């Protein structure tokens, strides 16, 4: 049973059950990854293509998202 303050991936960690919360922003349509982005990420490094397949996006779009995320992290860390 999921605590009201517990996220779906925390519930998965505690109960070893797949997420069923389709309204969760971390939910994936992929059965192989237990329906949670965080759980899928724990399986180790993935290629841009594999990440794109999980999110139904192109490899190029994942590359663009990655570059933007890295830019924001650098700005945050360096304060520029």
C-alpha cells in the first residue's frame, strides 16, 4: 500500500511492484521498465536511441534535451 506522500518509484523500491499511476510525470508506457523513469534509469547507462525509444522521441530530440539540461546545470553550478 502506497503512503500518500510516497512517490510511485519509492513504492516500487519498497514493494518491488511496477508503477500503475499513469498520471505520474515519471510514468512510461514501456512494460519492460516497470513504468517508471527512475526505475528504468537504475538499469545503467542507455544510449540516446534507447532513451528515445522509452519516451517515444527521436534520438536527436533526446540529444537536444540533454544539451539543454547540461547547459542549465553548468549555469547553476558556475552561476553564469
